[in-house]
C-alpha cells in the first residue's frame, strides 16, 4: 500500500515582501538632516544646498524582492560624494539603477559631467568613487548586488556611472517593469519575488548591455569579451592563470587578447585587479581577521607581501592594513531606526 502524498505548504507563499518607509517630515528640521546624513553614511556623504537647509525633506519607500531592493525616493536639493574612504570603510558592492520622474541630476565623475533628465536611467557602480549634484528630485531606485548582475554584463567594471537616455526602448521596457513592480509591491509575496528575480536581472542587463552595444557593431567582439571576463573572474585565484593560457583557452592570439583589454590597461593588469578585488573582500571579512596580510597576499596570487601592498595601495589609495582597520570601524552611537523605517536596508543584502 503506497504512502499518502503529503503536500508541504510553502511558508513564504502568503508572506509579503519586507517594506520600509523613512520620512523626515515627522522630525524637527535639524534632527531630520542629521538623521538623513547618518542613514546615508555607509553609502556616501550628503551635503545640502543652502536652500535645502531651510526646508529639507527626504522620503524613501523600499521593498525587498529577495536580494533586490526597489522603491521610491523624493529628496530636496543636495550633493553626494562617494569617496574612496567610504568605499574602503563599507563593503557596499551593488549596482544602483535610478529612473527619474522629475528634477535634474549632474554627475561630476568626468570633466564634462552628465546631465540627467526625467525619463533617463542612471546606473551607478558602488565600487567606484562618485560625485553628483541634484535639484529637488523624485525617482525610483533599484539596488542589485554585484554578484547577481555583473556576470550578465558585457563590461561590468568599465564605468562608475552609466547614463542611458529615456528614449532607449530597453530602458523604457525596464522602466515600465520597475514602476509596475513598485505599484504592486505591497501585495507581492516572498515566493513571487523569488520568481520575479531572474526577469528583473535579465531585463536590467539587457538595458545596460544595449547601451554598450550601441558603441560598436562587433557583437562577436563583445560576446568574447564577456566570456573572457567571466573566465578570469572564475579562475582568478588559479596560480597558473596567465595571458597565454587564456588566449589558448579561447583559441585567439596573445596579440588579440591584448587588444581586447587595452582599455583596462592590458590583460595582466585586469587579472591583477580582479585578484586585488578578491583580496579586498578577504580583508573586509570578519571571519578572516586571523589571517595575516602575507597569507592573504599569497592566497591571491602575490608572491611577495611588499608587491601586494604596493599594488593594493595603487588601486585603492590605502594599504591593506588600513583597509582592514577601516572595515572594522563602525560608528558606535547612531540614531536607532527600526527595521521598518530603515531607508537603505539593501546595504546589507548580497
């Protein structure tokens, strides 16, 4: 006699996704500004314009779709500065997509800057320094952990800021999907959010990659670049990884490989930078505090501790010891914010 079939109920089937609302309207002006700056501290330094000092307001509503955070933000005019010090101190490795309804934003990472208009999309890679200034603004934001999105991108490390015009059809499609998600987010269950994740990732990657593809008609070139980057990322800690072996693996000449990575400073530099990125993660990992700098250097492909320190400092503007010390520093006295009021809870997602 067969055993009766037991149907197990999904414990997440009826549980809606987490929601948080942060609104300074309920706070005195000075307290509102201080609270806002404290909440932003892991992400960037915020400087208010003189006009905003008089009538400052910030409202952030966010929902967490498994590991992707999405929500609305309305803030008064201010400037944001994400410095190398901030990057070193807080391990925030996300791409943040912004879709603008109203207001204007100017990125100052380049001499010319990039002015965003309503309807445009801004993609910020949080592993790079960023400087931007904005007017009173209303936008939707989507925060995606790098490990989820980077493997889908043709050039995951090339640009700290990517500005894609709103008349791009892929941006319009992504824009519509994200706004639809936000409008229905209060009814989305955890199980449904997990099912939506692949679609959000794939359409986000398509919108970003579409912008890259517009600059070149060589689709084969881009596909090859993407495959090589993935290969290097997967095998960065292999001691015998070399330009010669990579070229042989993909059946191309060493000269062709060098040409593909010339904008990265060469293939050898790209490999070393990937190893340094992984070493930085190890230095920031509390579970690896027992390992010496020399041990981490050796594990990440550096034969000599001194050469590792020099290379690390050249890329991150601080020594491995300083990076480790900064990662362990946390502000002890912070304004307590309940989980349902935390505006940037995605900082802890990865």
